C-alpha cells in the first residue's frame, strides 16, 4: 500500500501548526512592503532598516542573561575545552559563521580552534538546503556525538522559533552527556511555546538546560527568521563569546552596534537593489565575488533559495541542475577544496552517512565549486555571457561594494570582526529581500514563494493560502483541504513556481 504524503503530514500537523508564534506573525510595520519594493524603494529600505534597529535595541534588555551564558562559555574555554554551536538553516549558518569568525581571530590566537559550529546536514547544508533534516531530533544527537562532543564541552543550541526538532534533539543529548548544562536560544515567548508545542514545553521545563529567550517581535518578512531572529542570535552568542560574564561590556557593545546602525546612511543600497533586480529581469546573472567576506555573502545568497523558491546553487556533479540566478566565487583559489578551505578556515565536515552521503558527503559538497574558474563554468552552464560581477570586500575603513559602475564605500570604522559581519549581514538581508520584492516574490509581507521542504514550511504555506484568501474577501477552505491541494500542486510545480499563489488559484 503506497504512502499518502499528505496524510502522513496531517498525522503530525498538530505538532507543526505554528501560526500563533510571534516569529510567524506578519510584522505590522511592513504590511505594504511588496508595494514599496516595487514603487518606492528608498521607503522600503528605510522600513526594513528600522525593523532591524528595533530588534537590536530590544537586545539591551537581555544583556544580563547573555552574560550568564558568557560565564559558562568562559569557564569551559579557560579549562581548555570546546564550545559547540548548533542550528538548522539560518541558525546553522550563523553557528558556522561564528566559528569562522573565531578562526579569523575574533577570540585571539589561543582560542581560534576551540569553537565548533555545525548545522543540520553538515557543511553541505551551508550552501544548499537539505530537506527533512530539521524534523529529526535523532540526527541532532548523532551529529553532535560524531563531532567528538565530550563531557567537558559545552553546547549552545540555536533555533529561531524554539521548536526545531533537530536542535532540541542535540540540546537534550548534550544535557545528558556533558558536565555543563547546555544553552538553548530561541525568539518566541515561553508561554506560547509551552502551550502550543509539546517538544518545546519539554525542553523549556528541563532544569538541566539554560534558556535564553531573545524575543524581539515578528520578522520584517513574515516567518523569514534569516532576518531579525538570526541577527540578534548571532549578536548575542558573539558577545557572550567575546566578553564572557562581563554584562557591562556586553551592554555597551550592543548599544554601540545599535547606535551605529541607526546612524548609518544606507540610501546608496537602492542603486544596487534596483540594478540587481534589472539584471535578473534581463535574463542575466550575478556572480558575487569576495576574498574577505565569504561566509557572510554565502549565507545570504544561499538563503534566497528556500525563502523565495529560487533554484539553489547548482552542483557541478549534477549537469541537470537548473542554474541559480547568482553564484559565489573566491577568485584567488584554484580548485574547490582550496576555495572551501579559504572560506571555512578549515577542512569541510561532511556527513558520510550511508543513507544521506549522496547529498551530504564530501564528494557532493566539492561539486559546489567556488574557485577562479567559476565564471567560465557558469557561462557554459547558462549558455549566456551575461554574468555581472558583484564584488564585496572588507577594507580598513569598512566594506566596499561594486556592481558594474556602481560603487559604495560603507564606513564602519575600527569595529571588530563580529560587528562588521553583522552590519554586512543586515545590509545583504535588506538588499536581497527587496530584490525579490521587485521581482514579485512576495505579496504584502508574506512569502508567497515559500518552499514547503519540511513540516514547518508546509504548515506555513497552508496558513498563507488561507490568509491571502481572506485578504481577497474569499472564505478560505479548511486546513485539511488546503493541505490536500498544496500536496497536489507540489507534484506538478516547477522549481521556481509560487506554490502559495498556485494553490490559491486552484482553490
């Protein structure tokens, strides 16, 4: 008897109906974001910048709790042991990014190898989302232990919503295996999570796990936790790593970052956003290029695919892959291995599990080749000479952007590695979101192109169909019927079709 994937989902759907969570709610300040992106780009930029500023300001109230986590981190590092950072999707990428920053000197030479970042699916998931991994708590435990996590190490589990099974699995395992209580970071109110999500209630009621709730409100693009949630979590963990238990240094650092962001003039961003959107409308491509900001640029460009149902970075081992709109190159590297070592500041950590190695193993990972020949391979792949180089580099004065004849020197002054990358992250998040807005990839502030690649995102797609129906004065069908239609439509969809709108049309 063949399995019905819709029925399989509906059996577990109550565990993934997350629409009431704050991080899933539409932000009241960005309800006209799609219109502004198309017709009033400077206003759209200002709107997103303001949401980021409010999120950073709310971090000040968490300085004391961040210092508590920092105290545990400092104890473990001083005793010669390691701190592990774990996440899925955006939080997994920020975990790996923080490890890279440490290897670049954020904590000094003596500690450069003592922070280990990992994510659901291993390093291969850094560049291409891997479906279903985050729904498996056993995978979190398995990866943690295979990395050599010991009783003298500390784990910090990071999940935007507070309900990701993979991170919960890893964190609960760490609580059993380590002498140090792990920390669990999330961005939704405790009472919501305890009431709505059984697995969240279990971990939040576990006295052997430290909790850090960084609730900063809804995301600027509904549910897009790659934006404000991952920004405040990166800032919090980064400050804890740098300043340990010193609450005053943590607070002053967060205040300086917020004040700098509020005062930063980012109007020049509009020229880059309009230009990149025009390049894609003209059926051309963008090749991001960097020598110094690899992990931050890669994170933003990779996360565009699941957020907006774009073709992900193509793999050279799969000639049938559709080309992505953009790609990344580190032009001073000569092969895939050297490019990845330069970006990660270490050898890759890939999963050679028999059941997943085809898409998580090292051989597959190296098929994403970012070396100096990337542009020529892309030209052959696309059959198009129209690849526009977008260069982003760190400078002594700040960050420099170049796309065609458009240039922008972003003066950050003498800030640290963490602060500079947070600024770049927020700028890229605003830029890429509004590029997609100009291309019609969301409506109002809802992700109409969300890719339903796991249970959480399937639920999100169903909710958005019903919400948009109400916006159009249509009484929406019940949850079960919309779910059935979503699964039917997904079987015939192209990789870049707007599933929410397709289901709405079908209904």
